[in-house]
């Protein structure tokens, strides 16, 4: 749970570099939140961190 939402992250075992600003944090991937009239899905963009995006595409 992060920011009051269910969140899924990329663990350090798969991507040891961590979050680009704070390497100790795991990389956020997707979050799901229940709002008053809808359910929100927040997909964290991988375009911010070029090495992470290349790693993600190579694993597909």
C-alpha cells in the first residue's frame, strides 16, 4: 500500500538500480485505487528512466 492505493512494484531482485531519484526505493509499476464513482488504474510510465525502459522492453 502506497499513497492509500494498492501498488505493485518491480523488486530490487529484478531491477537492483531502484527508483531513479532514490535508488533505495523499489520501482513503482502500477497502482489501483477506488474512487467515489470509479476505479482508477495508475500505470507508472517507464519513459522517465531510459535504462529502466530498455530493461522492461528486453524482458518482453
